[in-house]
C-alpha cells in the first residue's frame, strides 16, 4: 500500500499502512485484555497445582507418623563393643537388652601352595572345586598360574577365590580362599584339581584323617538285651552299659575331635524292670519210683518269709555317658548336652588321650534311653584323606554364649537367635557384649520435624496467596532471590479465597487440639512435646511470624518427650481408641483425613483446577473468535484504503492531463 497524495496540497502524503496498523492496534485491545485474563487464570491454576502438591506431601508425612511406615515402629540395635559385635534390628524386634559373648568367629578355608617358579605351567584339563555341598568344574586349556587363577575366579567365583602372590622375584604362591564360612563349608579339590593341589604342595595325604566307629561292633556283655543295633543306629537302654571298640588302637593327634550324633529319649513306661531279688528257697523234695509207681516225698514243714516288692528307684539323670578307653585306662569325657532330637556333639578328644582303643557308653539314667546314629574321630583341618600343608586359615564355626547358653552357627551373620535382630560378628570379644534394642528415636524425631516443616510451608504459601502484605515475604529469611521474586508475583493472587483461608484455619485448629492418648497418659497436646506457635526459647524478642500461624519446635522438649514418653508421643500422632486396630485419632490422623478431601480424585484441588481449566478454555475460544474478526476487519480496512488509493491515482492522472493542455500552468504556479 503506497502513500496517498491529495491534489492541490503540496507534500502532504498519508502512510496508509501505518494508519491501518494504528487502527488495528486499537481494535486489538480487547484481545490483549483477554490474553491478560488468561495469563491470570494460568497463574492461578499453577498456584492451585502447587498447593495440591504441597498438600499431598504434607498428607504423606502425616500418615507416615501413624501408618505402616511409621518411624515409631522402627527399632535400632546398639552394641557396647562394636569392634566385636554389631546388630541390626528390624521392626519386628522387641525392646530388650541381651548379653552376648563372642567366643569364636566363623572362618572360611584359605590354603596356599608351596613356592613355585615364576614360569610354572598348569596343564590343560578339567578342574573342579567343592565347598560344602556345592561343586563347580570347568575346562582349562593350560597356561601359567595367573591364567589359571583368572579361570578359577571366572568359572567358580561363587565358591572360592584364587590369587597369585609373587613372594620373591623368582617365585610365586597360589592361594585359594573359600567364600563360605563354617565347618560345613570345607574347601576340597575335585577332578584334576586334586592332583594339581598335591603337586603344588597345597595339600598332602593326611595321617590324621581319622576313622569312623562301626556301631555294629558294639556289645553289652553284662546285659545283652539292653543293646539294640538297627539300620546302623545304636540303642542303649537306661541303666545299662556297652563297649564300642576300634578296629585297632588308634593314635590321637593334636586337634582331633570325637564327633557323635546322639540324643536322649524319655522312656514312656519308666525304668526297666529290675531282676528278682535274691532270697531263701526250698529245694526240690524228690520222689521214689518203683516200676510204674512214683511216690513224692512229703512237703517240707519249713516256714519261708514272705517276698517283698522292690522299692521304686529314685530318678537318676546323668549326662556323663562317654568314656575313652586308652592304654588300659577308662577316661571320662565331657557330658553330653540334653536333647530329645539328634544333635552333633564334638569333643576335643586329643585333650584327654593320646591313643584310643574304643569307647565305653554308660547310661546311668533311670528313665532315659540313649541313641547314637554315628561316631567318628577326625581332624577338622583334614580335607577327606588330605590336609592342607600351608593353611592360611581353616574353616570353623562361630561360637557365642547368649545369656549363658553356648550357641554355634556356621556364619558370622546370625538372624535366628534374637527375634527380629541380625547379629554381625567381627572378632572374639574380651567379655560380655551388651546388645540393646530400642526405638529409633532419631527417625521418629526427623519425621515429626518433617511434618512441621511441610505444615509451615502450606501456611506460608496460603499467606502469600491470600494476603497483599509485602512484609509476609520480608519475614521469610530462608528465601533465595528467585523464590522471593516468585513470591512477590504471587502475593495476594487469591486474596479473599475462602477455601484457602478455611484450610489454614482448620490446620491451625488440628495443631492446637487435644487428642486421646490413653487413660493413663497426660500427654494430649503438641505443645507438650515442644511444638506450638510460641515454642522457642524464653526471652526472645517479638516475632511477627508467630501471628501468621507457623509452628515452632523446641528440640530440647521434643527430645525429652521422645526419651521418656515415646509410646505416648506415638499415640499423640495416631491412636486406636476403640480397640478395633484401626487408627481413629491423633494429630497425624486428623491432618491426613482432612487433607484427603483436598487431594483425592474429585477433591477440592481437582475441582478448582478443573474450573480454572474451563475458564482458560473459554477465554482461548474468545481470543480465537476475536482474532478471526480482527483478521476480517484488517482485510476490510486494507481493501477500503486500496480503493481510496485507486481513486486518488485517477485524480492525479486527471490533474496531469489538465496541466498538459495548459502550457502556462507550470509557470503560473
């Protein structure tokens, strides 16, 4: 669109494009107002969404104080000697103090080879290892010690670890370490590994491999009927004895153990019947026979005393059962533990005898029989027929004394002694270690502080949204510059909103109310555990923030309440008053239930945001409709100005023609 020349007016031109733009700028002002309104709606929607998220977070922190994730149900275990013994308590653990002495920790086998040359070569073949009942075998294509150690770790790494140590510049040592502790997880070598271990000097044939007793060779010379052997199991009645010989006298080396699988069984019918008591008797009187006639002698006139029933024997309980027969001597061994189920008993027999010819079993019990399922003498350090030549460590079980009771386990991680508590053994203790299981007060305190923090965050944002008072923002010292600027943009945005004002008032009421924590409890208020709008230390100056509904925490008071009244504090946040095992009162419960109406599907927040979405949609539609009208109006203006330009051009042409017919017109002008 060009400029317009008006005939007869010198240098007077109009910019029609600018004129249309200026006219359209006026026409667009209603659209700008609609766009500003839409921006306000969107800001309001974001504010409600932020409130919704904060309410969700606050409700989560409230329900956490009394729900199944309640920190009040957490337990912690502390140790008086963490270097020897630590413990981890689950929520199922009971508050208690346990006295435990760590006598011995569990260990895994670790064996080393003799010194080997630096160019030692391991032949190709199938190599295998066994740890306890687990086995692993693999094919090795041959190589040096490092190659072999890498193959072991790659194929059997779940059972053991192999490593090569250069002990000198010219020699090296190969070490094997089991990954599983306990006597039941001895390390042994299978397939070609056995010969390799022999060649490397890891193991050697054992002279102390031990032997097993043949239970079928047992005998009871004094009372054969009291001894029964069935399916390789020995049964010895009460008040009887038996001998269990070895095939030949055996040498007992240092460290050898006697292992028995044994149990006591109560006799249902009492002690065995005693033999008839000795006493006077009348001999046979004899007779006389003649051919087919036999005449008996006349009966004796002697008077015999009446027989008496034997008195009932007093009950005898004796666990001193096993005696070692050595070089003609009878050596008592330690007593067996009471057990009605088969238990494995180990006796350090090398501490009592140096040779063994057999065992003598003496059952002095009157009401208990003895059953033995197996008996053997062995060296715990021997691996079957072999023993380690250079043991770095030998497998052993963990041994503890819990409240005076000896306990054995195959692992240093034990979770079946104290219910809900896992014990971690690190080293033998110098004495009794105290394991105390108590509530996790720090976790409970953190959860309470978190609850108060989210409460204050909601009250803060409601104050900013509903009040046009800049000092509200100025009093918040922890705001960053960006947060302060954002707060200024939202200041008073929802001023007069009754829903938000009611929310703040209701939360304040919940925080101030008294709650039923039990008939025997006087703790009813948050203020009693150091939480209120004026809970700070006395002597502080006036703080206008206290008038805005924020809560403060006096940590000293809270710590004291958690230390001395932990259960009452727990009930203050959530308690069951009618015995149906459902929480029905408490600060956390009341806050969570009230906020539910705001955050649930179809709740207050969802309803408000949906309403704002509808207004935004309607405003967008109005803007779109108005925009179409503006487009049409702009097109009309441009067409009208175009027609006007055309008319002016025609007038200009007519003027030029008139001037051409009058040659003097130029000079006259």
